[in-house]
């Protein structure tokens, strides 16, 4: 099983890959703030924590969601005719993906 730090680094890499650019240190800090505790906690009604399944099929589903976050942020920046993906694009992408994902381990979107 990977460590929390290994999973966090992979999350940062997946978001970067989806976005098509290296994320800033501010975005990395936001990702860590948002997901570091979530990695090791079981969601109500789910028998395992994300870290428990990270290297299994359910974990691969989670990993695809992080790539979606990067893609969504890049799309938002492009639609806004921005030269660079902003923190606001990533914040909106977190909410969008968390709100539309049907994976059992995905965090609840903000405000739910």
C-alpha cells in the first residue's frame, strides 16, 4: 500500500497531466489541504479508505477523477481566454468533478 505522501504526489502529477502543465505551488497546497486527510479516511457507507484501494481498480477510477480536474481547469481557463490556468479554475474544477463523479470514494462536494 502506498503512503499518504506517495498518493498526494500522484494526485499532483495526475492533475498536472490533465491540465497539460505543471501545477503551481499554490495549487499543490490547495490539493494537499483538500485531499491529504481524505486519503486515509473512510467515507460513510464505504468499507475502505481511498489509500486502501489506490492500487486497485477503484483506485484507478479515483485517479481518473484527478486527471478530470486538470482537464476541467484547463478548459475553464481556455474558455476564459486566459494564458494560464488560475487557482479559481482549479477550485471550480474540484467542485465540478466532485459533484459529478459517481465513484464511492470520491469526497463529498463542498456544501453537502
